C-alpha cells in the first residue's frame, strides 16, 4: 500500500456510498435502496440518519484499532 491509497474517514464513507450506489444501479433492491437513503449526505454535510453516522464512526474506530494490532493488514485501502 502506498500513501496515495490512504483515505480519510470521510473519503472512505463516500467511497462506500459510491460502491453501494453503483451496485444498486445494476439491480435495485429495497434493502440497498433503503440503506442508501439513510446513508445519504445532506447539503450541510451530515448523514440523513444520524444513527448511521455513529455506526460509521464506530466501524472506523474498530478498523483503526484492528490495524494497530496487526489485523486488516491485507486491506487495499487504509482508513486514516
């Protein structure tokens, strides 16, 4: 992994959203459609569903903790 592949937490969130959006466009499902609606970023930069923002922050913290312990070492992108 090189420095150019490192993402901030916000960039990783947007990349995850884009991945899900593209998947949804290939074959819409209610589950992914609902998830995308909840994960949408509003004009003010906040999440449409604040609970998902908290879940994302916890996921980022879990990955960072795991990386510091030597796990998640094979991930292509690193959350910084």
